[in-house]
């Protein structure tokens, strides 16, 4: 049963702490993405990776970091430098390569920082 | 700079009638467009897409129209059903040096009333 898993569904942290959000896919996709969604706003791209050991900053990368050591995993760390970390975080993957535009999304993680 | 805009935050229609969701974009380098449907606290799911070389794509009750000269696309749902009630995101793709990435609009909340 192929898909994208994000865990946990809900995450609570104290201000000043770093937190890492998990994203795993078993679709054998090359490309993976992290988005954040805030109320009344669309999905904004944080980081993306087209291949293992390589990743690119998206539109709102400040205060976040990622790694891509394995094809199936793309964890996102929300650091204490991120000014407004409370949001709904979505991970996505796609086959990658020319002509493959559709992205498949995980169920999301709602992070609350107080 | 919002490159993809959905100017209607919400739309309400009666069951059985047509729903028309609109999307405008500014970047002429976008070459593929997608519509996603999203329920609360879930990841978006792919609905329908269209390449920039076409002006219409149909899939069952869903049709997407693209007007390149106006940089405008629309999603038609006929007939609308209560289960279609969700947030609909328009997304545009461009292929760059770092591979493909999607830019999303803000979303339109569709409510279909029985």
C-alpha cells in the first residue's frame, strides 16, 4: 500500500526548541517537497529535493532545515529561528524528471508552538 | 509577489448546479496547471490538470479551461454534489534549473448546499 506518511499528526513544542517533522514515502519517487499552510493562505514551499543528497530552498526557507540522506525520507527541522512556527505542515513527493508535475501529499502535521 | 491568485475565498452553490472556480497567474513561464481538492486537516488530493498547449481538459464532472492570453484558468464542476464541498487550490508548474516546483493559489472554499 504505497503512500506518504507524516508523523505525528499533532505536535506541540515550547518556544525556543527545535523540532523535526517526519516524512516518509514508499512510492519510489525521486522528488520530495515541504510546504506550510496558514489560515486563509495557500501552500507555501519551504524546501524541495529532486534527488538524494541534494535540496533547494523554496520561498520561505528561513528558520527551517532539511536533509535528504535516503530516497524515501525527507525530514524537516523547524528551528528556534523560525518566528512563526505554528502552522500545518505538508510533505509531498513526485516521480521527478521531465513531464512529471503531479505531487502526492501526505496527511500533514499540525505543529503548535507556545 | 503572488504569482498565482484565486480571488474568491469562498463560493456557495446549490446541489446539481454548476460550480466555477477561477484562477489567475502572472508568470508566463508556467507550463502546466493543476487543481487540488483539500479537506480540513488532510493533505490535498490531485483533481485534474492541463498542459499549456491545451485549452480544455475534461474528466467526468470536472473540466478545466485554460486561456493563455488572459493568463486565466477555471475549474467547472457539473453537477455539483455536497461531497464536493472542500477547499480547491489552483497550482502552476515551472521547470527550472532545480527541477519542477509548484506555486499554489490561496484556495477557494466551495460549499455545495443540498
